[in-house]
DNA sequence: TAAGAAGTGGGGAAGAGTGGGGAATTATAG
DNA sequence: CTATAATTCCCCACTCTTCCCCACTTCTTA
């Protein structure tokens, strides 16, 4: 389980160190290898090998010819990159992905249960504020669901 | 069951000692490990491993793609942290969480049945006063409910 | 008033995060 | 096809945080 928000720095070589707490899971599930890609949000997403396989399974069961599904698959795979952690626990993020997520210097590495997200701080702060507002609105719904 | 309000101090290293009465439950349910996060209120929430698991179960049963649910999960996980008690019965509260709850120096550690809440005293006093006012208003309703 | 338990504070070792040099590999240009 | 440039990878070194341990103080209880 990936939890928490860590501020790490992307150095001049494009490397980003993964929080130690995440490394344990990555080494266990993945032998130090992760899949890096993008999804619907303007951030990068990191999957362990295990979670990546689960994602593949899910995608297999989606309707093949559906327009949205086709687009989703296209983006997911075209942007995906297999990365391995170096001896210091860092991944090298390809230039294109860095550009796509607007990453440079200080960066948030955020646990989202089964995946890790990498955010440009400004963008995350915005999303977070929106989420808080949204939460107020659905408070009662959540309460009804027992939360 | 967590009961009572204790004033403890967060030291310069960000550590907060958990009241002994709470530790017994934590060691029983959790082997000294707790989950620290935030919810709707401007305070921190502490769950035992057992209670955290129950929360996970509830979340699993929510609709995955629902916007509000996604936001809720994002906030919950991004702010969560697994903490273990040190030999003195303290937890180290991550800087970001301390900032979020405005914690520094004297702090209230409050039992709320199945979870512990950590409050900045000023904020708690406000909430408490509001709750008292609210209670007056709904007194009759409560009476009807058999309280 | 002594003894024990609870809360607090701090020193020091170990670990995490960061930066950079240099070799190896790949890409580019002539 | 070769020479040069760029990128990637591996290693070492430095700093700051975290973790572990011990000690002091206060409060309670006998």
C-alpha cells in the first residue's frame, strides 16, 4: 500500500528518488522494476509489475472497439516506460514524460493505494483544493455509505 | 475504545506521546502500529490497524470511478502515514501533517470511540463550543431518539 | 517520603535524499 | 565507417532526517 506525500527533487539528470517506504513494496512486488505512464490526470503514474499486470487484465476485458477505450489504450501504452531503480533508489524519467507532467525541480511523490503518482506541486495543490471542496458536497453520501 | 482528552506536547523533533490508556489498545489491535491521516475536520486522525482495515473494506465497496469517491480516496491516501510507536510510546508525525493540522507544542490527544483525534487546542475549543450550541438546538430531536 | 510510572528532552548512530565524477553505451555528424 | 557528442549507468561523498537509546522531571500511589 502506497501512502503519503513526499517532496523530492528531480536533479539535473532527470532522476527522481522514490521514497524508501515505497521501495520496499517495489522491491517485493517488482524486483526493482516499475512502469511509468500517464492516465487521465496531468501527472505521471507509477505501477509495480504486479499492479501493471492487473491493469493489463482489466484492459483485456474492456470492449475492444469502443472509441474511448481505444484512445485510453493508445495513450497509456505510447507513453509507458519500463524503469528500474538505481542503487540509490532513483528512477530516470524520460524527457517527454517530464515535459508532459511539467516536472522540474521540486516534485511531489504521492501514494494512492495501489499506485504512485508524480505531480508538479502547483498542479497537485489545485487538485487537492478541488477535492476538498468536492468532499464537502458528498459528505452526506459518504456518511450513508458508512464513512 | 478510546476515551478522554489529554494535553501532550509535540517536541522539537515532531514527536507526540500517546496516552498510556490508548497504548494498551494500540498494542493489542495493532502491535504498536497506527495509521495517521486526515478526514473532514482540521485535525489528524489515528486508526489502529484493525480499524484501518475496516475502513479499507468500506472503501472497496464504493463505486470506483465516482468522482467524489476518487477525490476522497486521493485525499485519504495522500495524507496517510503508517507510524509505529517508539520505545517511549511516541509517534513521529510527518511535517506535512503537522502543518495541515496546525500542530506545534501543546496538543490535544482525544479519544473518539474507535479512533484517536489530534487537535490544535484553539481549533478544538472552537469546535467544542460549536458542538455545545448545536446540542441545545437538537435537544428535542435527541430526546425523541431515546437519548 | 520513597518508588514507580508517565511524559519530555536530547545525544549519537544509522539511514535517506541529493549531487556530481567518470566509465560505458548509444546517438549523431562528417 | 570513424570521430565526436550526448545520454545512461554506476559509484562515491556529503548533508539532513529519522530512529534508538538513555536520562531527567513530574505526578501518583503506597
